[in-house]
């Protein structure tokens, strides 16, 4: 049994860091500081946990792959596809970060993906009230598509405007702002900026576009 399974089973006690909220944070910190060989072993343990029935362990694996750039080897999307009932509308029991399906899709959005998985993540970006979670990752991995679909994403999830503003590079900011103005009523556009974009200079720049 590897260190991941031993720690989650309570068979070993991890040394905890000052800011660790529990075993999972301790394991993520341990992975970051491990050798390449030990990282590979821990990653393989987490891959296997994506397919288990136990919610706490499955959620630990999803949160692990969201937190670190470890290679999920296609297992994250496979687990979601083969057993959607284990992810859809299932709350994260560790930190209360929301639905496992959304957390998993957020993790995938930060990775280079095959076409089938990419289509699934794009679909998540278009889901009402959830699209903003995919924006930062897709701006890095699927930039052309997400900029082309910014208006629809913002229409479905108005708070995505703030995410676009804070994560879009300067050369595409005007494109995102123009898309947002077509998608939102002026009072909603200004309200999102006022309450969700903390950088006053950035707010002023956006309003001037």
C-alpha cells in the first residue's frame, strides 16, 4: 500500500504543515516536495482513487488533480464518463468547494486534452452559473475557443466577466469586454465589475474600453 492510501486509511500519520487543513493538504504538500519517483507513485495512487465508490477517497483524488499538475493519464475524464452519478451534484466532503463534476472539469481545463475531453470541458464552460471556473484554465489551453465564446459564457455566468478581466492578457482584453457588453445589461456589467474586480485601476481600464 502506498503512502496515499496509508495516510487516507489512517495507517500512518503525516507531519502536518502550519497551513494544512487536514490529511489531503499534507499529501499535496508531500507530493510537491517529493522526488520524481515518489511523485509518480503518489500520482498513481490518486489515479486509482478516481474510480472508487468511497466518496472521501474519490474526492481526495479529484482535489489532488485540481491542485497539482500531475498527469491524470486520462483517468479523470474516464471516471466522470463511466460513473457520472459519482460526480454530478456530489458535494466535495473535504473543503466544501462545490460539485465534484465542476472541480474535476476545472482540473481538466488546466491540461492539454484530447478532442473528446476538450469538448466535455467546453460544455462545462457553457453551463449556467459555473462557466467562470473553467475560464482561467481554458485561457491557457484553449484560448481561441474561449475568446470566441466569451459572450455566451458570460451570458450564462455573468460573474465570468470578472474572471475574464482578471485572467485575460492585455491583447485580448478588449475582445472580452466587447463580448461582455453584448451579453449583459449595462447595470449587470457595471455591477459585476464593481463587486467582483477589486483592482480599481483595472476596473477603470475596462470601463474605458
